[in-house]
């Protein structure tokens, strides 16, 4: 299993970013996928989850209406569109797979929201 995140960077408050996670080594279309994030000095937290076919999504309340998780099973990629970013969204964002009781993580992509 390999998960490779990309798309992070420095953005001003109120700005947007789109993160991508390219997956390989497993049947991507058979598994739900999630995004997590970890801010400096804080525990890693769930951001959003999408079902295997993309028909259902769930978000942490603080991200509802600002973040959108989606996937393209033909490209084995899951996305996180982030809008109206605030400095509190600064964190390393991780793609996550739960498969056969084991969690797999990518290396993460840094998102910094600052003026």
C-alpha cells in the first residue's frame, strides 16, 4: 500500500487549496478513504471520510461547509478541497486507509495558512 499526498502549501486566510492523495497497492475502489490532519502540538484528528464508491461523505463539524472530500476511482485518487481557510487550519494533512484492521498513512502534506 502506498499513499502519496500533494497539493499543500502556503495560503492566505480566506484562500483555498486542493489536496490530492494518489493510492496504489490495493483495490482503491473497494475501500473508504479518509483525510486526517495534525496541527503543531496537537493530536491527529479526522477531517473527512468518503465511502468506496463516493456516494456518502462525513465531515467533522468544524469543517462542514468549508471542506469537500471526493474521489476518482478511475485515477485511484482522493481529494480534499479546502475553502475559507483560517490559520487554525494550519497542519500536516494525511490521507488514510483502514484495511483489514490496519491503518495506512501517507507522508503528509503541509498546509500553512498565514498572511
